[in-house]
């Protein structure tokens, strides 16, 4: 998902461990999850937002300041701060935050992709509020991948399997293509190199000297470089293949553990073997996800 970039400073990544405080999905397979998978299920909506949630967003806000920040049209970071605080209060079963639920829904239409991403994440924290459920579905068509991913993960919390295709997309590599004709300059030259969301990876210089940067749409790593440095390319030419980061893959696998179907197995299978840059736990989760899908399919026949 989205990590930093897009005009704002990157916050320090924070691991949020609140295993038992997030409500479970309203529906799912009947089998009992192993404890390790249950931990990931508790975290999978939070992990995509972890980079945005640091000590800065952890500063408590008064109700008056919360109201002010939620409606700040000039500083998206203030809106994110307020949304993060609301999320924590939802987790803490603070019923008073429901007064701001309409503002969360409004934030999902923000011009800022970071605000929309955060709003999608927050709406996944209360899977009993059907207005959140209704607003999440359109976010599956958002132009920003991080928004789509968080909306897909949140919809699983509502027992909604409509986001399966987006969950599978979270597992797939992305091909970076040239936006213009010109000469390539590789900014990142090493295969396997990690990338932050929005990080510049390739610069293309047009014949008139204008430079256009190609940026990583999401956090991940360089799987393969297709073009040589200083080579000529035409618009639309393939430049490199980017693989998703481990937490995005893990989140998608856990969600598919709950709602995946046999057609999803080919996309999952590539993660059952060791992959450079991914921890062994990803392969274990992929195997568990395939097993859960097959058992669920067998029971439905």
C-alpha cells in the first residue's frame, strides 16, 4: 500500500499491535484459525496504514480540535491525524465518535489520495455501520491503488467478497511504463531494491530536454529491469517490473484466506516458494490460504 510520497513528508513506520481489540469479520470460514493467522487477521486492515500512523498522528486531539482537523481543507495531514484518532477511539469502543462518522464518509471523497486511503482504513474499523459498507464499495474503482487496497481489505471486515479481484491484484507485480518518448535514465539501478510509494525510479528525457519522472505507484521492490540505462524508449514502453511489498502481500493473502475462491489460487501459488525480499512467513501464509480455499470449496460442493 501507500507509503509516504505524494507531496507530504514520510512518517516513521510504526507497528501497531492490537490483536484482540479489532472486531472479527462478520462472516468467514468455520474452521478455527491457527493463532499466528489470527494475529495477522487482527492486523490486516491496520498494516497498510502503518507508515502513515506514527507518533505525530498519535498525539491526542480534543473534540474541538478533532472537529477543526476533520474539516481542514488546506492540510490533508490534519485530516489524517483526526481520522487516525477516531480509529483508535472506535477500537476503544468509544461510542461518542459516531458523531464524526459522516465526516469520515465525506473524507472518502477528498482530493487527497492519502486522506481517501485513511478514510477507507478507518471505515474498516466499525463493520457494524452499514453506511461505511456502502461507501467502501465505490472506492474499489479509485484511481489510487492504496485506496483500492484499503477499501478491499475493509470490505472483508463486512463479510463482503466483492473485492476479491482487488485482493488478487494486491499480489501481482506492476509493470512501469514510459509516459513519453525519450532517453531513459535509471534512478534506481539494482534489481531487488526496495522502493517507497511515490519514489522516483526512472527519468525519461524528451528531445526538447524536458524530464519526466516515473514513480513507484506503491511501496515494493524492483523485480526486474527491462530497459538499459541511456536507451531510447517510446511512450508506453515497458521499463521495469515492480513487486508489492511483503505487508501488502501478507494482507492480501489473509483476506483471501477468508473469502478467496479456487480461481485465486494461481495468483497465490507464486508466494508459496521463497522470494527475495519476502519473509518466510509470507510463504507459510500463502500455503495456509490455499489450504483454506480448498477446504471451503470442498465443503460447498
